[in-house]
């Protein structure tokens, strides 16, 4: 079984469609780590496409924001505007679907969570080597997949010691080691590579690869501006930051 592991789509339909097209020949099923909405101009289409294609989806902080489960004061001004804008465009069925998503799930030997497996409702960011390594005690599976920071990276822990590998890359799982992986962002990368990112997890092969996929960035940017969202949300797509 091979899974495409997606996170932080953020209403970017162009990026989502490009990733799903790329993954069609690579993966048997799709998993989603949350933040399907927020920032981008196509929240409805993204929610419906993820609901159709993903076999398991967990909630991100932007789902909780638009569903009224998280105070918007938690967000910076740009994210707050985007959450309010998104909320106005979703109907009751969309909001109900997002509100019902779990904060964590298990698939095969992996835990899925948007932010940290330690208190996922607190939306902590795993960024540094120490951040990720401290989270291993909070999950019992061999693997844990996270998003939230929009920056890919892989932490591992075993008898030979801890390891942190920032950035995208491929890893073959070693016997006796456990892994925590951030698969990056589909719709708003922040590692200075504007291409969409997602993870390809080969369960039987014991491998994970972070894939990068080009998409129609200019089209996504134009839709953000035309929709009346802050221009900064458009500009950052071409910078990957």
C-alpha cells in the first residue's frame, strides 16, 4: 500500500489538483493532515475534493477556526481575515464536515496529526531538532506524520541515537528506529521552494519520499487578489515563504 500524505492545502485548488494528478500513478490512496482551508481562494472546491479523495483526514487549526472551535484571536491579522473570508463561503454541510474531523488518527503503523502529537489541540509547531524529538513520547506507532509549519523535515529515534534531517528528501526506515515526518505544504510552502510538497509513504517498502510538484502559481495568485483576500497571501506563493 502506498499513500500520498498531504497537508496544508489552504484553499489552493491549483496546487491540490497538481499534487493529486502527480500522485495518481504513485499512490493507492490519499491521507490528509489538515488545514484544507485558509489563505487560498477555493475553500469549497478543496474541501469537496479532499472529502472525495482522502480515506483519512485530521483537523488543522484552520478547520477549527472556520468551524468556530478556535478563537480567531489566536491568528495573526492575515490569517484572521482569511478565516473570516473562508467562513463566509462555506455552507453548513462544509462546516459540519470540518468540525467533525478528528484531531488525530492512526493508519497502519502511523499516527496522523496536524501539529504536535503532544496536545494536538494546542497547535504547537515542530520546527527544531528538539521540538520533534520531544514529541516521540506522545505517539506509540512507529511513524508519525505532521504538517502545520509548512516546512518538510524528518526526525528519527533509535538505539544509535537521535537524528534530525531538515528539508525534503527520501528515507528508508531502519529496523529499530521510529520516525516523525513533516511532509511540507501543498498550498503554501514556506521552505523557499514555491512548488507544492507532499509525502509518498510506501508501507510495505518501508520508505517515505517528499515530492515537489510545480503548479499554476500565477493563476492561484490572481484568484486570491480577485477574491479580495490580502495581497500578501498571493505574493508569498511565488516566494515559497
